[in-house]
């Protein structure tokens, strides 16, 4: 095991082992997490969050103890941890970073990025009484992204959330800068890779821009991630962090800055959406590069 990972393992053991209810299970879990490439990124995130006091140890211990007493079905130790967050611990875990992030630069806005089909499936199908298929996608493109008068997002009344009861955001200014000058066929690929959207190998990405005065946001921690969020990395110190960081799927490309907010009911017409671009090629993440990026932030 590399020296950096040994340091992570030692720290987590010292910080958590004496306080968990089932010490033997914790030791086994930590060994299993560090045996898996994606699990090592989780371990590094926990190390960063605990060492910088971005997370109270009690929150992590609560997840580990619930795993011991009411474990979800496990495929890996990493998935078991995040499934427990998703299924058991969300109200006490999400958006718990103690620092208030600084305001955006004047003229900037927050933006959520998601696949168009997800936008249709989770938010527009009820409002338009459509099913998520090719015909519905054509209708949505015409109504929400066409050249003429557009349907406004105030028709979305259902809960605005991600896979969990939180939503990940980036800076609209940085998003647009990241694709400026790229060919149309590469814009979706670039954003997919830099956000770490693992397994998103087709479809169209869109963004939803928030009202300029929206500021109820938090710096993400490892507990704001989920079982499908492989490559989020907690921000390193010092100084106090302003953003979370993603880890790009493409070697040599920078990740993107992200913050989170809790779920809320419905949108207003002050929200607007635009197409980023189509994903035209599959991703091919290098897990060793991803782990190196994680360790570089310790």
C-alpha cells in the first residue's frame, strides 16, 4: 500500500475505531474499502473531511454504526457506506459543512447540469403528461429549447432534487468558459468528463440556471455524495474551501467546482435551461489517475 494510503488508513482507524459500536466490523470495512480503487477515493474524502473538521466524527460514526446494525445489501464496502447514507442517514448527513461559502462573483449564477432525459423523466413528464421517449424529447426540445417563445420552468411543481435530497451545482460562468470555443460535438463530452459523470456515454446534457439571488448553498462533504457519485473529492485545505471539487474522467483535465443545496419543491419562471451539447463518445476513466488526483488533495 502506498505511504499516502497508509497514512489515510491510520488516521481513519485512530479517529473512528474507538468510537464505533462494532470495532471488528469497522476494521473489516476499512480493509475492504482500501482494497477497491473507488473505495480508496471515499477513504481519502473521509480523511480530508475529518482532518479539516469539515465533518463531525459523530456523523461518520452514525453511518458506520447503522451499517453494522441494519446494513443495506452490499456489493462493495464503498457502496455499502453510501447506500446507508442514502437509505438511513440523509436528514442528518446532507449539507453539513460548517463553513458558509463566499458569494458568487457579480454577474455569476449557479447552474445544475443533468442529462436531458433525466430532466424529462424527473421534472417535465408530470407537467406535460409525457413519457421519457424520443417523441417526448422532440417535444421538450421544441417547447423549452427552440428558437421561438419558450415554455417557462415554473410549470415544474415536483420536488427539485438529485439522487438524494440534495442537488449539486457549479458556476454558470465557469461552465460556459469550459466549453467556449469547443466544437459542438465536444461540448457534452468535455462537461461529462470534467464533472465525473461516470457511465453517461450517450444523450444530451443541459444546464438549469438559477436566479441570481439564490444563495442557500453549502460546500459538499463526502456525505453529500452517493453510490453513483464515484469521483467527487472533498476540497483540500488551506485556506478554508470555497467549493467542492470533481475529479475529471479524462487524464490531464481539471475537475469542476461544485456546491450543494437541499431539495425544495418546484421551480419558478426565474429558472431557465439551455442545452450544453450531445455526448458523442464514451468515457474511459483511468481509476489510477483518479486515485492519484484524490491523494494529491490530501
